[in-house]
């Protein structure tokens, strides 16, 4: 049984690393812009990682095994951001300006939240999954759409757009519903997916509003925290 879970850990690590390195490579070669690469990493890493939870057996100890994957990447972000490791491809893919110190904010917070929500909630509750999917799909899609079509700004924050906020709502809601549906289909969460629609919609709307606030570089924290708080009330 332990061997099976070690294999699950290795597969999870390979999947996460492959997604990260593919986007690093595309940005480093100039085939996609660095901000798009950063957001694709942001959007895709979460669902891929959470789906790999299905490879692990139900023993609660396995949440610590799974958490080793985001922990490893978080430590990597820390070392790159502080300059201990020189990795120009990662800096270009994960920073807006090419300054490695940017990785010590958004990407580092992103990794820390993954570690914490994996350990705290794991497959025992959908709360952690919704928090992660809102942070990944919502915040990621908000930036992509906002940059391209974000001409109309929200009144309380000129740095955020209406289109971006709607992208936050749709992206977070869609990924949350999709992943929760897969987990219910596998029998991990017992209520039918229909029972999650209204709670997740409410959480996604609040997440959209929180993401639109003028709080620089802490979106990953505030969005996931609001989802967790509401999750305890609604899920």
C-alpha cells in the first residue's frame, strides 16, 4: 500500500513539474508572454494537483505525502526569489517585470496556500478544493481577460476591470464545479453535485468581490481565505 502511494506521489510531482516546465519553456523561448505563462501556471497547476489526489489511498497520512509536492515547489520559489538558485526561465515565467523578488509574493503565497489547504482539508471536505479552484481558475482567468478586454473598470478599484471580475467569477465557479463533480462521481463526497451549485455560486461571487479590492499582491491569500470561511458556513 505504501508503495502505491509513493508511486502516486511520484506521478503527482511529475505532472506538476511538467506543467511548470512547459510554461517556463514557452515563456523563455518567447512563444508566449511571461504574464500569460504565469497565469497558465496559476490556472493549471491546481486542478492537475487536486486530481492527482485520486491516486492516493484514503489513509489520512497521505495528505502529508501529497503536500510534499507543493511544498517542494514553494521552497523552489523561495530559493529562486531570494537569488539562491539562478533560474531565468522561472523568473521570466512567474514575474511581471523580470524581477526575481516578485516570486516572493504571489507565487510564494500560492504555494503556501496549496500546502496548508491540502493538509487541513484533503479529501475530507470540499472546502479546500473550492478555495484552491477559486484561487487558480478565478484569479488566473481574471488577469487574462482583464488585460485583453478590461477597458471598463470597477468603481472601487481602477486597477480591476468588469470583464476581469466576471472572469474571476466564471473561472472559479467552473473549476470548482468540475473538480467537485469528479470527486462526487468517484464517491469521495457523498451529496450529489446539484447540492453544491448554490453554495459554490455564492462563494464564487464573494471571491469575485474580494479579488476586486485594492489589495496588491495578496489576492491568493484573500480569495482563498474568503472561500474557506464561507465554505464552513455553506458546505
